[in-house]
């Protein structure tokens, strides 16, 4: 967990990091340089969730061995599915990066 104080907005206890895969952690399905190391550094402090359509089919292979929860979405309402996922986690404890 990461405790964070933002002046004018209060204190936050961050527990989850929710990330998109392609365009955030990866390019053309392949992890960007340094991503594996950064995720490993963050994992002891945050539960890491990667949510993706996995367009290139490489997410599971490239994230293997990392302490992340991978969710592969199907269908056309992916933005809503990602929002629903975050809402189930308790939005006040979530940092979300990506689409």
C-alpha cells in the first residue's frame, strides 16, 4: 500500500495499480524496455492488474513470472469493462494508467 497526501484533496491509501497493456506497457505486443523491472519494484507495494484486449496475443507470455493479475477482455465495450473492473476494486484505492 502507498499512502499519499494531495493538498486540497486529502489522504489516499493506494492498494491497486490498474494498467492497460498495449500502448502503456507494450508496443506492438512486446513489453517496453524497463517495464518488467519497474513492475517488479512496484509489486511489493501495490496489487498490479493488467487489463487488455491482447490484440497481439503476447500479454500472458510477456508478463509471465511477474506478480500481476492479467485480465484479457473480449467484445467491443472494453472501456466500460475496464471501468467496471476498477469499480469492483474500490476506486479510492486505485491508480489507473492507460485507456
